[in-house]
C-alpha cells in the first residue's frame, strides 16, 4: 500500500469529473491527443530532414566586401 491506493484514485477521479464535467474532459483528451500527434509528426519530419541532409543549422559565409568598413 503506497501513498495513493486504488480507493484514493477513485476519489480523485470522481472529484475531477465533478469539477470539470465529462464533456470538458472529453474535449481536453482530444486536444491532448492532437497535440501529441502533432509533436510526433514534427519530430519525425525534423529527423527525416536531418537524415537526408536537408535540416540543421545553415551558416552562410559572409564575404569581406559585405562587412561594414570601419574607418579610424
């Protein structure tokens, strides 16, 4: 028996349902699911881009002529 027994989780679940309602919890669950799905898609796309050499940080060379001239 730990700090949160089976009975404790039931009480917590009942309180959450009473406070938020089932419709709000269903909407929240859908939103969390879509967020996780979008995160996984972004991670996979980023990983594919790096694997193909398309991603990463692009550093452009600056020519000496492009740099501002400082006169003293």
